[in-house]
């Protein structure tokens, strides 16, 4: 019935993609993960499904969208569908501990990380951690519930005062804190089809919500739509980074390949101690048009090019399949 079905949850993030698909005459359908149902005898309705679900759905009150997305994509893949950033990739994005383990296994520098489900469990491993550290949810999601802690007693206090810190999946991480020059911020590399789309610097002014979507961090510095606690810090700033080091791009590309990302964003920072560390893998990439335009293109047109190529490849493979 369709060329592409886009799985989504956020009411604003996908609008530029939908507009680009319409402009190009691609037969597509949006699939809202917030309220849906599927059956075990359903037949795939598109040549390609494009997963744009986000781990941060729970901060918007859409907690059930995440397990639904995972189950639905598994069912689609069992039925033979082509799902970009499918179930295995999405499960990887939902696990910060798995990301940290993969980065270490493939030799990409990453902060020391410990996952725990009780304060006592963490206390038993406290000597293995490099303090201070960041506490963050295993599932992650738009920088929600990330805090700087000096030790296990800090963690215990936070959890006693705010038990909902355990949400959404009752598993937390402490991750080594690597100080960086605040004026230079962090670097985010966007990849499409395994190749670098663009690089940008993100100056956060102490914020952890670094979502590149203009609706979450507007160009004019106004209030965004992300439902995260506001701070008094200045707005997050985004800058094109054409001079990104080739070595950093190659390291990020290895992450993309190992994680099998079709589309994704990889984040790293250059510590004041001279270390470059990679710390975040995003399968749901919110592209920032102003950054891509600085490089001379519309990022959503590039995404549509990629989706159309995937549809054509899928159909070509079917035509070549023996009867």
C-alpha cells in the first residue's frame, strides 16, 4: 500500500520529514505509536518501515509507546518487513549500558560506566568508579534525570528524595564525568546510510537536554516543547563544525557500523585532560536544518533520498527473488 511507513511518537519532530516526503511524491503513512494495535496475522503494508521512536517518550507521558514500538518492529521483522533502525537497533538505543560496553569492546574511548539496580549494589562497586560521576537512566531520553554526583552517598540521597529517578525501567548508571571546555561544548556527528551527513558543536551551558530539533531548542532561544525541567542556564547553542577531526569521524563510523545504525547521531567530547571520549549513541536523529544548510543542503531531502533508495532496493530484491 505504501512506499514508506514512518513510526513516530513525538507530535512535532517528524513534521519536516513528512513535508519532504509529500514534496517528493513518496507514498507514505505516519504510524502513531502512542495509540495503536497490531495482530500476529498482520501483513506488512509498506516496502520500508522507518523507525523514529524515541527513548524520551516517557518524559512526555507516552511511556507505553516504547515497548509497543519494540514489540511491533519485532513482529514486522518476523513477517519479513524491512525496518530501518529496527528492533535490535532500537533495543540498543534503549540501553546506555550496552552502548558503553560496545564502545569499549570496539576500542572507542568511552567513560567508565557501572549499571546498578540498588544503592547497596552500587556501594559494593564504588571503588571501581571514577568520581565525580553522572547518574543517568539506563533508557536515557533527552537528558532527563541526569545529575552530577560526588559519590554513592549523593546517589543514595537523590534516590531517597526522588524515587521516580528510577523510572522508566528501574535501572540506573553512574558514568565517569569528563570535564570539557564549556565554551567548546560537545560534538554531535549525524550519519545517514553509514556516511557522515554533518558535524556540529553543541554548547549546552550546563544543560543536559541537547536535542537538536528546533522545536525543542528553538533558533531564537525561546522555550522549547520538550517537557523537561527548565533551568536558568542560557539556551543551548548549535554551530556547524566542518573542521571536525577525521580521526573522530572514523571512530564514530566504527560505532555506527557496530551498532548497525541506518540513521543516527554519535556524540563525543574533548576533555580538558586531552582525552576524546564517546558517550552517546542516538538511533532517532533529530536533524537541525540550519546546521545542514550551512553545509549547503536540506537534511530532510537527504533522508528522503536515502528512504527512496531503500524502497527501490527492496523492490529490486523482490523482483530478483526466484519463484
